[in-house]
C-alpha cells in the first residue's frame, strides 16, 4: 500500500522532509518504523527514542501497536505542546 | 461553537461578542489567554502545527467539555507561526449556566489542549534554538479527568 507519511518538529528536522509517499507492506506502526529505520541513519536517529515519539493515523492519535489497515496518512511527531 | 486556527492575532473583546450566552442563557463567562513568556534572550517563539489534524483535535476537546458540563458555548482561537515575546498565543472562552462548571470546563479544555492539540513550540534564542519539550505533569494532568 501507499502511505503518506508526515513528520513534525524535530522529527521533520532530523529526517529533512516534512512529508513523503512510502510504498510498504508493514502491518503495524511498529513495523513501519522498523522499515524506515533501516533506510539510513537520519531515520534511525529520528526514531532512536520512541518514548519521545507520538503517532497519528488518519489524523487521530494512535499507538505503535496499531494496525495500518485502512491507513492513508501516518504522522510522526514529538509529544504535543499546545496552549 | 467555534474553533479557529490562524496565524494572525485575535481580539478577545471581539471574540467574546461572538460567544453565545449573553442573551440570558449563561450565568458565567470565563476567558483564558496564553502568552509568549520569556526574557530578552527570546527572539521568537515558533508554533508549528498539523493543519489536517488541529481543528479536528480542538473540536473533539471542545465537544467533550460542552457535553460534560452542559456549556452554552465555547470559542477557541489558537495561533501558529512566529510570535514575539508577550504576544497572544491562544484563547478559550466558555459560557455556562453556572460559575463552577465554567471554571472546571476551562481547566479541562486547557489540560487537553496542552497535550492533545497537535502544536509544537520552538524557542528561537540569541544563542540557540530549542524545541520546547512536553511537561510530564501536563500529561499526568489528564488522568484527573
């Protein structure tokens, strides 16, 4: 499947792109992260500490165990700091 | 009910005029404004957000509060972009039948807005630029609701 992946804040800076289209067979968010980390050191570094990474699937906050069934947009970002 | 996400500044008085409740349905109106705090070493505060998700997340928070406390109206304005020291970042106004529900709803909305609204802040300083890290206490604050 083709996923649109978005990166925000320091994840965007570490990876160097705000978004990209990815062709993947990953079934969960964790699988997708593992795939991305194998690409190169930028991704490996960005995802090195998952305790400070959050994920949203189709604009809804989710978790790393979540399935990518029905996902079209996956966003990675640090914990939010609104207000 | 309204959720507005914009780059430009807002005027609290003008926003309050658009809030329902002044025709007799509300007994209390509370407003909150968040400001850019710091000292002269802060050149700017940059707010990044996730446009496709921001309005949806804020509307969810607003709807939860409205149902939980039977609010008359809620108005949320949140800015993004590059802000200067002392500038207004965001505002929330709630109108409710009674004072206590208005205060509690405001507290709830702000707690969720801190940790569930997809905004990220970067402080641009004289010597360095730092992403503001989320406060653990802010995440824990959600458990009291």
